[in-house]
């Protein structure tokens, strides 16, 4: 889609976005150190503030957002499993299969294990950083932004207002979109409840040269749903067995005690700390989505 076509067709865009979101419930290569990705900064008290603008769909992509799931947990071996879930692209995933078996036992202890290894839901969009007081060098630049269900719900709320005196807003629109005020409070997890969209305003006061520049600099979102960016089922299964210290016997996953320490293996991925894993999932409470998924698998 060219910039001129984007501008001409923007009146119909919001209906398409809502329809596509409803198809997936309306609820919605690893990027360690990815300089394309923007993350909000919080102070020592866990509070943070920034203003961002969600940007339109890039030419070649279907939507201005993409969603995927991953898993992040530490096994009894002390090793971490941090991988995208193949369920994101409609394929079987070894962690989801084990979780469904655990859930199906009806044992609460097994369900707790499944919960601790649940899928984590993520959305990714292109954004413009309007204001970032903690990192002013980011202002005016385009980034990828990974966010959770709660922020996506706020996007859906402005596209589908519930009251007659509210006008539907396409937050991804250059001309009639709105800035998003990101307000973070940290309780047990990061809380985004006070975040909100501002009143609709044209970006850059309709300066088309600047808008074209931003549009031409959008990142493609296809990598997050491209099968080539996911590990194979067999590779994930091998990694999972290493992390759990587990073997499969007659199709049943059986945990074993980790063997005595040997010389460290060379790992292609960077080390991930507990804090890093927690910060990745702290902006999104997707328990309902994940547990419903386990329950559905258990019935199949």
C-alpha cells in the first residue's frame, strides 16, 4: 500500500481493523537487545510515563499489529526455556502439549506447573515516540513496541466505543489518530490501567513530507508470524528436554533428576535473568487466555 493509497482509504480502515481483531477474539528470530524495539523506562518506585503514537500498517503487512505467544520459564536443571510458541502459527508446540497433559490430570499441583509454564501473549506494532522523559533521544523516532492484552484492549475500546456520545477512533491513523499516554505503576506487576488515548490530532500537523518519511521507515511485522523465524517442533522438544531434565516414556513426559554437572555447554543465546523474564510478562495479565487454552486442549 502506497502512502497516497493509505491516505485515501483511511476512512474504511477502522472497520477492517475491528473485523480482523474480532477474528482472533478481539482480545487480542528472538529479539534480545534489538535496537528496533522501544521499552518504557520506570523509576526506582516502578513508575513511568511516556507518550507514543501507534503507526499505520506497513506496505506488505496485513495489519498494524501482529500477535504471537511465547514461553518463558526455568526448569529444574536451572536452565531457561525462552522460545516462541508454534501455536502462534497454528502448529503443535511441545510445551503446550505437556501443559495440556498436566492440566488434564485434574491435580492442582499439575495445574500449578502448567500455569508456571503458560503461554504469554504479545502484540507488536510500529510506534513513534512522542515523549520519553527518561530517554529524550528516543523522541521523534520510530520503533517496534511489544505490548500485552490490556493495552490492546484499550486500542479496541477506542475503535469500538460503548457509548453513543463517543466517536470511533482509529489510533493507527496519521491524520485522525491519537497519541497514547503510557502511565505505568508497579505493584506486584506493572500496571497500565491509567494509560489512555488523548484526543484525536493529526500527526506533525499534517506535514506530509514528515509523514511520508515516517511511513517509509516502518518496520515489517511479518517476521513475528513467518514460519522461518520459528524453531522446528523437534528443535523445541530437544531444548525442552534439556531444560526439564526430562525424557519421554511411552509418550508421557517424565521428569528425571538432573545429572551431575559437567563442563558448561556453549549456548548460542544470551543468558536470561529472572528479572528480565519477569519484566517481559509484567505488562500483561493473560491468565484467562492461557488457562482457557489449556482447558480446551485437555478436552481434545
